[in-house]
C-alpha cells in the first residue's frame, strides 16, 4: 500500500510496491510506526527506491496516506510535465510527488516537512527547497473527498490532525522564508506529552545513531523525567501544562497554543515535525520505542534493531537481604481499564502478605486497610527511591513501570490488560515478565468502560493466583526466596 | 519451535474419480454453486476469486493452493478421513505432492460420529484390520508431527464405542506400520474429559458443537406466535445467532484452566446449508451474518498464537484455523469474490504479528517453584478473595 517509481536519465521506469510490515521483515515491507508523520514514509520509500535503483534521477512517490500501488502511479505520471511536481486529486489532496533525486540526496530530512494533505502548502515548500518551480497537476477524475479519521491501512488522521500537519508545513515555509541560513537549522520533534511517550522518545533517541532531529519540544512539567533520562535531543521547553486526557483541550488547539508559547524566535530557528500518533499504534506489533526509532530516522529493517530483538539496556538488583521479600506495586494506570481490579489486587496482596512479603503500593491509601503502606510518587526521584527499596516492582502499563524497567533496570512484572504488551513491555528475561490474558478484544481502545461487556474492569488481566505465582517464581529465581 | 498454524481443508474440490463417486457429483463445486439461503438472516455463501473454482486434480492448481497457504504463513492443512467401505478416502494426494518437510505438511481428522465402524463394538481382529487401513491413509504425505508422531484429530470421541481401545489399537497399528506412534487430539473443550483415555491433547470444538456464549436470539412467546402465524422469520426460533466478538472472546477467557486444549480460530461461521430445516449456528459481526470482523479475527489468531507459545511444550504448539476452504460454512480464508483478499491478508498479518511476538519473546523460563507451592497459592488466593479483600 506504499508505492514508488524510479526514472533514470534515459527514461527507464522501475516500479516498486511496499506494505506496512507486521514483523516478518520481508524485503518489500516497511516498518509500521505510528509515531511519525505520513511524510516519514515518503522518506522511507525514497530510501528504498534509491537502494533498489541507484541510477535513478527522478523519484516518484505515492502519498503514503493512500492505498496505492506502483501501477496506479504510472497511470497518473503521463500528465506530469517535469520534475519536481505534485499530482493532486480534483481539489488539492496530493496523490504523488515527483522529486529530483538530488533533492533526496541533499535534503532528505526536509521531506519530513511535507504535509501530505495539502498540495498547495507542499508545492510552496518544495519550491523553496529546490529553488525552482514546482508544477501541480490535477487529476479531475479523482476526488479523495474528506480523508477519513481512520483507514483500513491503519492511518489515524482526523480533520484536526490534518490541519496540524498543514500548520507545521506552513511554519516550515515561514522559517525558510525568514531565515537565510535555513539549511543548517535544527529539526525538533513535536511530542510534548505524555510522560510515557517522552520516556520512550528519549530511550529511542539514544538508540538511533543518525537522527533527523537535534531538539525536542517537551512540556516543562516533565522536566524531572527529561533530567532523569535525557535523550540525545536537547529540550525546547514548552511552558504549558500537558494535554489533559479528558479531551477538554483538543490536540489542534494545543498545537496552536504551543506555537504561540514557543514564540517566533523558536519557530524561525527550528523545523518542527509532528511526532504524536499518525497511525493506530497498537495495530503494529512493534514496541513504541522502536516505532519512535523509525520516526527519528532509523529504517528498522531488521529484527535485531528492535527492543525485543536486543538485550535489555540495563539490569540492576537491590542491595537487600532476601527476606522479607519487599514488593512495590503500582496498580492504577492513566485510565480505568488499565487499573488492576480492586478485589483481585486485594486477594493478591493478602496472599503475598500471608506468605511473608512486605508490600508497598504507590498512591493507593485506600489499600492501607490491608496492612500495607501507600506512598506518593510525584516525580522520578521519589519513584527511583521507592523502587530501590524493593526487590520487585509490579506495575500496570504506565510510566512508573516503563521507567523502573527501562531506566533503572529493576526486576519488574508488567500487568497488561486492554493494551498490547508488545507495544510497551520490555524484553522478556529472568527479571522481567509481562503478564496478560489472551482475549481477542485486546487492544480495545476503551478507556473507562469495556466496549464489549460494559463494565469498568478489564477481563484480560491475569488473576491473583497467576500474579502471585509469577512474583514468587521471579523472587525464587533472583533471590532464592521461598515462601 | 514456532507455533504451527494448521488450517482445516476440504479436499472435495477435485475431479478425482474416487472423490466424485464419494460426493456424488461430477462438479465438485456444484454444492456451493447451487445452495441458496431460505432466510433473510442467512447470508449468501461466498465464491472463490483469485484461486478460482480450482480442481486439485490439476497439479498446477494444487500447487497454487499450497503456495498461497505457505505464503499466508500456514504450516499445513488438516484433511478429513472419509470412511469408504473398509478403507478411508482423503483426497490428499494432489496436495501431498507439494508438501515439504519443515515447510508444509498434512495432518488428518477422523469424524468418529460418521464412521459407524468405530461407534459400534467389533472384534479385536476387525478393529486391527480397520486401524491398519486408517494408518495406511495417513501415510501418504509429509506428516505434521508432534513428538515425532503424525497428528490425528478425533472428532466426537464420545461416539467411539471404546475410546481407550480405539487409541491402543490405532497406536499399535501405527507402530506396526513403522511409525513411532500417533499424536491423538480429541475434539473437546476441556482436555481432562478425554485425556484419561490416553489422548495427547484436545482441540476446541467447532462453532456448531460448542457455543462458547449465549445466543443473542431468544424468541418470546409473542415471537413464537408470530412465527407460527407466518408474520416472522422462523429461523429466529430454529437457529442460534451469536455475536462473533463475544463468541471469540469467550473462547479465550481463562483458557489455561482447560488444560492442553489447542485453540481453534475462525473468521466467520454459518452452517445453514447443512441445516435446511433449522438448527444452524450463525455468527454475526456488526454488519450482520456472513460479514467478517477482521479486527477481532486478526486478534483472535494473534492471541491464540501467543497463548499456544506460552502454554504448551515447543513441539506441541498448535493453532487450528477453521478454515482454508470450508466454503459451505462460510469460514474460508481463501480470497473470495465478496471479501477479496481481506481475510487472507488479515490471516497473514496476524500470523506474522503473532510469530514476531513469540520469536522475540523467546522461551518463558520454567516455573521455579514446585507445583505444590502454586497449588497452595491458588488456595490462599481463593480464601483471600472469599474474605472480600477486607483485610480480615
């Protein structure tokens, strides 16, 4: 569903079609990443075309948002007078881009700035980048109409998001027009929230040898996370509270406020690229860190490049006697269906207590009735201290879990339910296990209510005996603990 | 070893004289061509597209079928053993020619309820003779094996006159034929039900045999009167309609507790053609009967693969797909006129994803604590749950 053509100086055309990869890493598959703009796929297709056809002088790349194959592209190519050009539908939705090879060689990362939804903006940008006229050819017989919010190829592009892409292209145009030295300006990622996403971005940036980006826009309220685990990209602090999860502020509105708050000086001296979700991230089997690695510029064409294909970055152990077994729980995620059921939590905790475990829980004073300690963890320092006082951390799919495992390397058990472990767990090891059921409704995308059964708990969590067994198995293996 | 995905396969679609005689029509596709729904709530059956109305007797067409199955990530087909006099017909020969060790193989299924020989008492001599014929039918192709032994599924094991003797005689005859044995799988939702007879494992029964959730239709008294008065479609009383998502989800809930039962996954199911007077099972997604919820189906396949990986020994990790070409119950994944290659591609993607997850996850470490400790944990958890988490 991704396509391109190469044209040599002698006029020879070669056709290439690709699909979004699902984990087999076949030659015609391109890594499936949700955390990048559609234009990242223009870059990747261009890379593949150049690799397959090194003598190409012109690259023709289908709009990644559309389900196109190479044959379809050739039917629209006849009307193109010269390169560079953009072929659009009857209105201004880009169907394909005809780019001189030199543009890719010289300005690869600038292709990220193309909106892929507004040919007028893209034409202007390409004209500025190439310093030449860019023709726009209209196919009157093709009307894409309103590009939908989600597509069978797993794009997730509401109208607001399309406007965000156009706004950032317009910002790039303004930057080029106002700054004579624009070619040397740094690129910055726009992914200012949320905590887990920021952590994954920083993890990813340390694993990408050659990134498109030098900077990242981050909410000031996440300063402690950045400081605890900085990526390779320098921060551009955004002094706005992070986007609330209750949809009271839309992403588009938040972007507008962000640009306003960042100010002209930042905009004129950076190219900003949208890095929140453009696709359905859970449709991909790949870890979000890997999806971000692709977004940052790694082609991710081998399994060995993935989080699951490599050894853990860090592995650490507490300096504690094996008894009593000290356990730290984090049972509440960012939304209701991520929370481990109260009655199951109580049963597991009571069982562990009766077997000689000393239990602490993060931010659940209501569970103190079970004779355990509830602590607060408002920042990474508090979380680090709490984790290091315990043998094993047990957490739902949320920031503390990811931080404790990926940054501290602490023995961890992950509790997943309505999200897929493969998108945010860690490499399975003697000191890491992801626990989840096998219901085919996972991931459901629900937040506060199960879409199938209408209840506020997810049935896909493991039950208390499975959880307790996993904890004690790990404790026995790592510390020789026997109940 | 990676989880092996095997698809049920109907070999009737060929012009071999034996199969034509057995099924009673010179046109193998006649059944699918002529069958018509008699209710608006029964969807029309689909029709093959890119593979066409193939004839497996033609080697090229058989090769296309196997090639496409391999491309989808399948490891083999499960072929029915049709009792025919005192021997068994499979129609597997054209496919066997294209099988390759470690790439693609065949397993077999005996539908015990349709084999009157095994449902009635018989002398040991006759049983040995019959078992030898059965084993001979298995020996035609690159077999799918577990523990080195060819895999044989037994449907309706409760119909067997003497399940334990059936297994013992069949295994003896397999050894007499030079095989290391047989890996026997009972068609049962709970492994323990027939495990005591010596079955090696079980497989989820098909949608028509095991309704894993309650049907959606439950006609009221008024509905029944309306049906009797000809004011309402009678299938609401005679057939069972299920939500596909609920049906699939309920099969995977707490399935570890059912023992070594291999998952059976399916994209759709409606068997009205074989229940013309009522009693059909019809799965529906949001768009009604016959349509496919590719999202849930893909996750059904993916989760079945991860489940098999986590719960079974490396050589016994199977997921069974219903089906490659059971066109007559609408469960086929072959490309079709109505669905194009959407279901085929959804299958391939789901297998790719499942295999990526299991391949990169590696082997889960063996349990560290003795099973007595795990039993104790279960008991304490139960007691704690009964105490209601009050801290008492």
